[in-house]
């Protein structure tokens, strides 16, 4: 199996294969994972935002009016051509939502949160520049910029002045300055540059208050970029770079994964840091080692959650982003590497042999205070055969089109929307109404062994211990030729002191788009035909097999009707075991 030509080497060969074994008993613990921001922290955040309206904050935003930028960096990424063409047609479009530019009322927004972030983050400049010449793009960019300035340049408010959005705006305004600063209207040009400088002063004091991960990194990238591109910022370069290094250490695990445990955030971080590296290149300066080291660590971790179709798997509310788009992003980083097979903190275990790739979520979910919209997916897995996805998670809770019903979007975060075992129709980790994750999985124990004949991972979590008295243990064994994946799901008594009652359970295997299912007459097996012609047999023991409808969210955020294999049963007080296997038949 190969990978995009930009990355060069065979996907699973090389040094990453070594050192994959994990001794039995190694644990990951989610300390304070169910605790959101404390009352004191929420009040501090609230009062911080209130200070934006005070005369003191207004004074802080005053300073010299820059007359020009020191340099104009390149944007290393391509935008979305469909969104770009929509802009040329006079419409702003994002995830199924569209607005005529001429009718946009930014003072009274009537659009979704995702659409607002696309608008305020100005990534539409990238989309526009991808499809338009400068002459074609300038009128569109200026028209939207003037509307934004009229509504938000002089009024510091959310979400427009949120620190992470200002960070993104600084990177994109400077990279696409030819689209927004080519006007002969000197008053307009001065207003753009002055607003840019005011925004930089605003986040200079608030960037480190953003949530760790992509939001804080975005804000800090904006602070550093502004210091490099707006006259007078060089004096504080060492201080801002030190703050960025501190932010990266709090946002990226040592194994290269991000604290939100989301592939979408991983892509976002890569794009932010690569764009910042271009700012240094525009100034003919070397980027700090904290930036280059972070990029080098992020890429293999990201590749570790990619399938044989060269696109990311669906975890923590995300969906695929498109193989061509991902290839272009990784090419822009300049990093040539192989997928990370096992990441203890990032939490994803990768088994790969022949044409088969299996990706397991082997860690507790992200902690509540770091991420909104996390999923109860512990010990779920995805599986692909070459370019075809065989077993998936539904995905897309935070990447769906606006037409996706809110109840369905929230349902995509549940344990039942993932390919794993569920007890008592309950999530392994509680999902709160405010979008955070609560109590549930606090500890995952994992062991991994590699040999010439197979790859074996065994992991357990305690998400059902408090409510039902059971631990869930899952074992996956992938044959060396990749033609068979054997698994076992066990419910084990968590304590001998508690008297347990019989409890219903279900093991779900959501199937990829286009996978045809033919159950056998004995109710213990099914034949699975992939769209590309591959044929797999599925067999199970320890429960009753059924075939039900499911859904999967694609790279455009659109739902597709799919099927799922469902094994149901009831666990007595002593526990239960369900064994199953996928075996390639053709």
C-alpha cells in the first residue's frame, strides 16, 4: 500500500515499526477530565470580556498607525474552489449555508456559529485567491472587508474579536494583502492597517487566555506574525516566541498529537504553524525550533489516523477532509515521514498489514475544560481495505452541514455512533447539554505486542464501572498479511464487593458507504461486499447478530445512509464475552 507521492516512502515500513510494544499494565488516566471550568474561572473569563468595553481597554488598543506591512508572506495552502467560485458569484457559502454578500447584515447576524467563524476568520480569502485573479478578486474582497470594518472595526465584541479569530485574521490579512490593500482609497487602506494593529494589541493581552490547543495556538501565531510584519514589533520578538513555545507545549503532546485528540484540530495546527513559518520566510528569518519541531511531530501523528484512502478517520466530532486537500497540506509542511503507529497520549493505536489499516481509540476522551464537542468513543475502531473503508464511526458531529438536525449532530457524539461496545444503552462517558464531556472513562489500560505473525492490542476502560459495575476490555489481533482481524469484547466485573445485575449490551460495527451486507441464515455471520469489489466475511459468537441502518458524514459534511452490524446480548453478573472476526474472502 502506498501514500501520497509527496511523502515518498511505503506507508508502513521504517523505524516507526520498532518500539511499538507496550508492556501490560500501562495506563492513561483522565485526571479531572469531567471538570469543566470552575466558577472562578468562568467569572474571570466573563470579566475579561467585560473589560473589552471599558475605556481602559480602548486606550490599550491605541498606538501608531502603520503605513504599510514590512513584508507579505505567501499562503502555502489552496482554498476550496467551490466556495471560491461562490464568492465570485456574489455569495458567501460554508457547509450548506449560503448568503448573498450584498445582503449580509453583520450587525444583525442570522447565520450559524460555523458560518460566523468562516466569515470572521477570513479563510474565505484563501478560497477566493484560489479561483480568482487579483483583478477579479479585489472587488469581492474589498466589498466584504468594508462590510466587516463597518460592523466590527470600532466595536470590540464576540465573536468578531475573539482571540483565536484575530490570530487567524492576522495570518490571512497579511498573506492576502494584495486582495485587501490594493485600493487607491487611502482612507480605506489606513483603516485596514489600523484595525490590524489594534487587533494585534488586543490579542497581545488575551492570547494566553484562549483554550489550549488550536484556539490558543491560533491567537499566539497572530501575535508573533503581527510583531514580524507590523513596523515596531521586532523589539518584542523573543518574548512573543517564548510565549508561543509555552503555548505549543501546552497544546501538543510529546508524541505529536493535540490535546483535543481531534484529527481536525491536528490539521488546523499544522496549517497555522506552516503559515507562520511562511511569515518568517517573508522576513528572511529562521522560524523558531519550537515551530519546526512541532510541525515535524504533528505530521506523523496525523498520518497515523489516516486510512488507505489517504484521508483521516472520523474521531472527536470530525470527518474526512478529502485526500487531495490533505495531501496538499502535508506537502506544504515539507515533512517526509511515516505514520505513527502508536501514540499513548494522542491515544490512537494503528495496526497495519497488507492492504488493511485498523485505527483504535486507546485513550480516555479529552478533558472537559479543553474541548467542546468531544465524543464518547473510547475503544472504538475503524478499518479499511486499501482505498475502501470497511468499518467506520459515524463522525461529523462538528463538521456537518447546517441542514443536519441538531439532535442528530449531538447523537453523532454518542458511544452508539462509534464502532465499539455499549452497555445499557448508555454512553461510556457522559455528554452534557453544554457540549462538554462529564464522568465516565477515567482510565484506560493498554498492552500492545508485535510479532512476525500478527499485531495484537488489548485495552480496557472503566467507563461503565461506576454505573454498571463492569470494565470493558477489547482485544484486536490483525494477521501479518492483513487478511483477518479477530476481536473480542469482554465485560468483566470491576469489583468483587458489588452485587451485579444482568445488563444488556450491544457491540456495533458501522460500515463504510456502499458496503453491501448479506447476513447468513444462522444469524451468526454476514458477507460484506465493498464498492471496490473486495469481499469480507464477518462471524461472531456470544450474542445475536442483526443488520440495521446507520449514517456516515463525508468530507463535505453531508450524511450518507449506511448499514451497521449489531451484536446484542445480556451480561450476567459474572460478565460476558463476544468474539468476532473479519476475514477477507476475495
